[in-house]
C-alpha cells in the first residue's frame, strides 16, 4: 500500500514538473517576443517543441526507446526551463526547480518505481 502511494506520488510529481517546464518555456517565449505575433509563435513554438521532443524520446511510452536521447531530452527541457526562469528574473525558482526535478527522478530511478 505504501509503495503504491509512494510510486503514484512520485509519478504525479514528475508529470507536474513536466507541465511546469513546458509552461516556463512557453512563458519565456511570450515574454521575449517583440510583436504580438512573435509572442504567440515563440510561446506556442517552445511548448510544442518541448512536448514533441518529450513524446518522441522521454515519455514512458516514447516513440523511440533511446536512453541517451531520453536523458538529453530531459536535460534540454528541464534545463531550458530553468534557464528561461533565470532569464525572466525568477532566480530562486530557476535554482530550486532543477534540484527538485533531479530529486524526483532519483527517487523514481533508485526506488525502481514503474508505471
């Protein structure tokens, strides 16, 4: 029972972190665009690019099972989100976010949790 709760909690948290990363990238795109069209295209483009990469390489049921690509995608998406937060002035969140993500991924990996 406790193992099931722990597993569910960690996978739910991992999904929330994925959503936060996509949101941070989209927010960065909107904030850095110069015109209204550029803001929309950058925001949507960053979110779509992150989701497509995630679906192809990092998702539990990814289209391609390439461990190196999965790790690279996670570093790119989560690292990009942290960099975006840093550039937007959210320094504490930019530092805390990747630390929380790494702790969560470590709990999943070293706890041998599975869906």
